[in-house]
């Protein structure tokens, strides 16, 4: 009331006298400062709020509005990154607020489309693209990359094909190799492997390793060893990067061909290539803590292991099967050890030990998260009632009350 009546000092007095400030009260004063053109103070209050509470999407809209008012692009980018990390970038009015910060040029639209693609939100990406066109902003060649990628992750094959074919005919944008790679991924992820291969054969330009890599990845998902091996052969004719070897290892691991996995790993050693050990980072009280797979040198390792052992036991009692349970087959154990490393468990456990109850935990990982780690952290988020975010090399996972934002689809695709 005071803020809307232009009595912002009275509003501040009331705010400072609130004994237990919650997200609503913080958001109200940030918005009040913005409405009274005290935008720099609104940004200061936002930073203070983050020290003790997690802002919601309404808070972010309010502070982004302040950034737009003062032309604070870098601050706006920082908040945009925060929204992406916490999985809020697609909520409510946030896209509109972000557009106010970036201004409505094609680059701003492309940035937000990329956010939809990263979150696998194909339908929202399509709606947003249509808004872009209706706003008389002409899409460029970059626009179609996140649009096609979002369609691919959502298995929206019909829509993806429509936009690919409309690129040149309707918008005058000639497809390049990246667009063709998106289309191979689109067809391949949906299980249309033969169609993806035929698409490559009919391309008017020579396919590069990234295009064959998209086919190899699709073969990994759908366990087509023969076609995957063919794609790998085409890749290694010109590119022997470690990422493609790992994809081939994934393909063999998913199909239980552990002798072939060993051969590929020996090839990597012969070529002087090394798979990075699993490493996860967690930020606690402004300090970054890193954990390597199998780390037994950390000063709190005994506390961490005791906590994890207790969680595994609770999983077994709940009939979920802990990560070390006997029923876990040898193939899954080997695959997880090679391709995951489980370092995120150490980081999450460290975060639980060193923060007060209810504090969100954010972890970043350099490898992908295996199905067992995913199930374990889902379980942890439920029993400790914490929000846990894990950003692995392929996906953002936001765990809350035993549910993950990925809907388990990305993990099931890797299993």
C-alpha cells in the first residue's frame, strides 16, 4: 500500500520491522522500490535476499524490471543465469521480463529460445517462436538451431520437419550443417533411425562428424549397434575426439557389450586420450568444494560416507534398492562406474552436512548422471525435504519432494 501510494520510506520502515521476512515480503519491497524508481536499491535488496532465501519467479520479474529500467544488462544476464540454474527461466512472465532487459532484437529471442531448448520444452519453444514472428522479428539461422533442438528433445517430429522445410521457403534462411545435425537428432531420438540415415544420404552437402555423431547418439539411445558402428567409422575417418569415443562406449555399454567397451578404451589409450574422472562441485557459503570419483582424502569423508550409508539403508528398507544393493546387475554397475563415477553423491552429502535444514543445494558435474545416482538424489530430496539441483554434462536436474524436473526421460534414455 505504502509503495503504491509513493510513500516508499514508510514501506521500508514497515519492512524493516517485520521479524521473520519471507519471500513475499522481500518481493513486495523489491517491487515497491522499482515502482518508486529506486532501482539500484531494488538490486541491493535482491542480493541481500538471496543470502537467506530463494527468490521465486515473481521476485525475478520484479528485479528484472528494475534492471531494464536502469539499463543494467550485465545484472540482467546474471539474473537470467540464476533463473536457468534454478529451473525458473520458463515460468510465468519471466520471458517477457527478460525481453525487456535484452530489448526485442533477434538475439534476445534466440537467447530465450535456447533456454527452452536446454529445458526440453518443445511446445513452449514453438509458441515462443510464433510470438517472435508475430512481433515482426525476422528469425535468422541461429534461431532455428534451438527451435529444432527443442522439437528434438520433445520428440515433436512433425513440427521439427515443418520448421526445417520452412526455413528457406518462408524465411529465406539456408540450412547449414548445424541445422542438418538437429534434424538427424530429431529423427534419431524418436526412433526413426533408418529415416535419419536416409536423411544424411540425401543431404546436398557433405555430412561432418557432428552429423554422424547425432546418428551415433540416436543409435546409443535405441541400442542399434550395427548402424552405430557404421556412424562411428564415418566419424573416425576425420575426427578422433574423445567425445565420440565416449559415445561409442555408451552404445556398447547400453547393449551390454563389455568386451567392445574394453576395446574402445584401449583404442583411446593408444591414441593418448583419457576420460576425465567424475568431478562434482558444490557451493557452500560462497566457497566452491570439488569432489572426485572415489575421493577418500576429503577431511569430512567419514561423515559423508556415514550419511550416504544411512541413506542407502533407508532406500533398501523402502524397497527401492540402494546403489550398492545385490540386486543391481553387473552390467549396470560397470556402466555406472565407467560413465558416471557417482561424484555428485559426495557433493550432495557434503552440502547436507554443512548447511542448515531447508537450504537448497546446487551441484555441477563434468559427466552424465547415471540412473542409480538419479534415483538416489530423488530419494534424498524427499526424505530431507530439500531442493537439490544437479547440472550434468547433458541435462539440468531439479529435484524436489522426490520428483525431478527432467521427468526421468533423459535418464531413462541413457539407461
